[in-house]
């Protein structure tokens, strides 16, 4: 089985490591590849058949796709590959020819094995590269072929809003891929516990990536700009044994973080403090790990405030941080100056895709 897994740009290596860790527990052969076909935000997994023993001692096949959907903290989608094909020169083809090639390939596939005639379906498409056709063209063509194929067995149902089965059709460069999206239309990063939305909240997948980069080992942990609490909540959901602190300047957001933590069932694992991160030493004497999505863009009123805000915050952080900090922002110059002038060393830097932006991520000690 081949699985196409999606995640945020810039954390493919972390997602690969997580998938490898999860698959290793199944005791089956597997291979995991970052950025298949050079596409960012993607991981490809080839996995052998997996089984489990039910309560009556019977051997049952395990759905690896469901297993990853239920356990991953870094993935967005789990797509089971039906088939893929290389189409040399499709980027130069006129639209009609390109779509005919895709149509012919899909028409040869036994799609009836993946959807019952009684089930509704829809096609979601993705395209990357230079082509004369659009993702909408692909979705319409593939949907038409699947409908016509299913007509041989009854009256197929199309439901674009709430389909029972979602076909995922992707044209990446000269390779076409068709699969079943086992995650559904709601990405895995949209956590069910979120009942309060901060205007610039962090994706849960990225929050977990930052936690992975921090490598907390049971010591005290703080998010000094916690907003709606995504990072502390995701850490608590991992079963973290150390002290977890959520510091937020605005009462509205802190109450929202408490609501989210209550919804997630980890309210009693987190300490919520109403306070200003630029006065951090007034709230904690020491902390082992600090991880935060720093104010920028929508999170701050005037951009001119950022250099002083960062300088003041990192000045306070220098008084209390014992081990490691991980921070993301778009403000590269401001954060690097604040980091260096307050005696910290940048151990790692990467760009992560978030909210349509490539955000700078720093690991400091």
C-alpha cells in the first residue's frame, strides 16, 4: 500500500520521523520518503499489510490509514493511492489533449472497488507545475469518468459538499496520482477540542513541530504568548509530565485558552497566568523550555512596536530560561537582533509554511 501524506511546508522531516515511529510499532515493512517528486508539504509511505488480534483472538487486518489518522499529530491528510502514472510532456499539451490523457488513464481503473454505487462521492484536485489545464479542469474530468464507470453498476451519487467517499486527483509535474482521501474534508490539524479561535492561532500540526524541535524532557515548559493555548494543550495531550505554563497578556484570549483546555480534557494539567511576557521574570523564577508563536502581523497592532517588544521579551527570557527556546515569526531582523543581544545562540533555523506565509523558526539556547 502506498500512502500520500500531507503536512505543513518545512516540517516534512519531522512528519517523516513521526510516521516512521508510528509504523515501526506495527511490525510491518515500510519505507517513508520526504517530498516525493520534489513536492513540499508531502510525505510518501509504502507499507506492508498490518494485522491485529481482536478480543476473541481472531486475526484481523488493520487499516494503516485509519491508524495514522487517529495517532498522528503532524499530518494533515492520509490519502491511499489507487494508481499513478507518468505523462511525459503533459505540461506542453493543449488542454483538450492533456485532459484526454488523464481521462483515458482514470477510465482504465476499477474505481468501483473503492466506492459503492449507494455511496456519494466527490473529487478534490491539486495541481503543481506548468500546465495549460487547471485543478478545476482535472476535478471535472476525473469526476465525469468515475460517474460514467459507476453507471455500469447502478445510479451513482455525486455530493460535492458532504461526500461519503473523496477521490483525490493530483497532477504534479508530469505525474498524475489518484487516491482516496481517508481523512475527509476537515484536515487533521483542525482539532475537535478548539472551541475558541484566536485571530491568529497556530495550526496544531505546527505547534507539535515546535514541540519536537524543543525536545522537552520533563522539565518546566512555558508559552509566554499563549493566545488560545494551542502549544500548551498539544503538549499536555501528549501526556507531558512536567509543569506546563500558559502566559497571556489579554484576559479574553486567556479565557479562550482555558475553554480550549477544558474541551481537550487537559485543563488541570496547565497553569494559566494573566501576564505580560516582557515582564516574564515576575511570574517565573526559572523555566526549562519556552516555545511560542511570537506576535507579528495580525497579532500586533503596530509593526513598529515589534523590535522593542522582542528586545524586552528576550531580555526577560535571558533571566529565566535554563535549556532551550523555540520561536516563530515573520520578523527576521528583529528576532535575530534580540536573540543575539541578549546572549542566546541560534542552534537551528528553518522556514515553515503557515497562513500563506513562510515563517522563520528559531531554536535557541
